[in-house]
C-alpha cells in the first residue's frame, strides 16, 4: 500500500541531512510516521514545502520526502502552482491513499481539488472555525485594540490581524471538510465539530504518540517535585488563556508567596520574552499590576527533554486554554504523571476527568482555578492519586506500538470504501 502524507513541516532528520535549520515540533507526527513506515505493508512518502529554492526527492529512515520550494507562504496561501506540485507528487509516488494532516494549510486543500479520485483521509489538528470564535480568550475587542500599538498595526502583528488570518483559513477548512469522506480525530469534541460541518463524514478515533522524551522520562513524584511550582504550555496569544492563569496566580500568592509559574515558548532572555508581541506586553502589565515580577519565568522554547524535566519538578501543570483539540501539553503532563488542571473546554474534557485524575474548571473562573491549584499544593496524597491514574491512562492512550497499527487499519478501511 503506497501512502502519501501531506504535512506542514520538514522532519528534523531530513532538515539535518540537507543542512536546513528547523524549529519543527510535531513530535507526535514523527513517531506516528516511524511506526507507519515500519509496517511491511506500507510504503510511506511525505510531501511538504520548505525554504529551499529547488525541488528535492530524498529518502531518510525508510521514508520518501518530497520537498517543494516556497516555504511558509505556499503552506498558508492558495497558489495556482500548488495544484501542479500536488499532481507531480502523485505522479512520482502513485499513492493508493492520500493522508492530509491538518485543515489549516493550502496544500491539502489543493490536493483534494487536483486529485479528487484518490481515496483521501484527513487528520484534524485543530478546528480553525472554533479557534476563530474563541481566539481572544474572553478579552473584549476594546481590550484587544487597547493592547495593540501603532507599530503592531504597521507590521500586521495585532491579535485582530491574526484572527482575520484564521478566519480566512477557516473558510478553506470548511471546504476541505465538505469534500473529504474520511477523517480521524482524538476526541468526541473533534468528532462533533467536524460532523457539524459535514454530517456524512466517516470518523475514526485514533490516538497519537508523544515525543520520545516522554516515554523514557522518569515519572513525577511528590518526594522529588519542587513545591509551589506551576508548569503551563506555550501561551503567546490570548486563545491560550495565560491572562486567566496570571489572575489566578495573584490569588494563590496570598497564601503561597513563593509560588512560581514557568511558561515555555518563544525566545526568552533572563526570564522574559524578547521583543514581546502585544498580548505578552499585556501579560507583563498584569504581572506588574499584581506584584508577580518574582513569581513568573518565561523559559523560551524548550527541547522535549527539558519540558519533561520541568513537568517532573512542577507541583502542578495548568492548561488554561479557551479551546483545545487534544492539548499536547496536557497529554505530556499526564504521561509524566504531573498533577494537572485544565479548563473544561474542547477535547480536554475527554483527557481529564474532574476530581478523578485531575481538576477541570470553567474557563473564565480564575478564582476557581486558584482554589484548585492551592488544593493540590496542600494535599500530596490527592496529587499522588491523580498522578498514578493519569500515568495509567496516558500509557494506554499513547501506546506507541498499537497506535501506528491502528492507523494502518484505518487506511485499509478507507481503501475498502470505509466498510467496517
């Protein structure tokens, strides 16, 4: 079975071979690719765009990689040449099945238009139409306009502009969802939001693997963690709800003056974001207004082993997003066993069950979030119970041997017309 993937990144091993710098994440995708490519029934090829000037067709670790020039612009924006690239990829690979990863990028959309007769499977990575609706994370338009400077407007780097870009891509996403027949997702939320667009879709629930570091890492322990510390995920824009967590942190500090929050992502020096976007400048103002300057550290972008180390040391992990499909941060924290709290939003409701293996809270209710953080700070027995339960669930959900096998079985079902 020949399978052609369409992705939005150059795999790190490929980048290293051609001397290309990359900040690609998508660790779950890399692990899935390895597992699928190891199946003797599958010949896997991957199509993407990169910053080079010429087409490349190379093989790395048993996977064929088709790299088309054009970089990010070709990923984000429709271009007549993209359809030609899709036809070229199909002519070279002669795939039995095409697997599109993500609805937010142009190549998948163009592939469906250029080659409509090849069985195609779509894997959802984020529901853009819901991201558009929740992008400001509860901040009013007035607040969004207030935090944007003239320089932000000139450079088109305001939250308003980014929301408009997502809104444009959401139209393309809707066309994709109305065109494909087969989709995969990780949660009931994924399923419900896709079927709301196209009730005729055949939905397959497929769990994904994590990055290597989270399988090999030691687990969280109440004896070795650093008390009163909080780890969260990258949160450089309002959808991620960092403003909610900062307000909760101000309440927690009244009882635990030494509380400390670590925020990964972006480029940071001395615990602060370098050239912060408007939203982070707003966050810095909230930090000053609440006297939290000594309680918050921006770590910058962290490699997977350092993320795992931070999660092992954290007393609590908090994911305060306004909407998430299946939060990678939450999945990684659960694999490590870090006691976790998340907003009761999106697919996170499938991952964490309130008062069973963690805490959930209503997204805008930062006093409730503060209370849950303090309860875990005060009760090692409860934190340890949550930890044990999350590890058991995560080990089952992210079984790195089983998940690729199940994806290959989905391929077979699609090739047989979706019949079970």
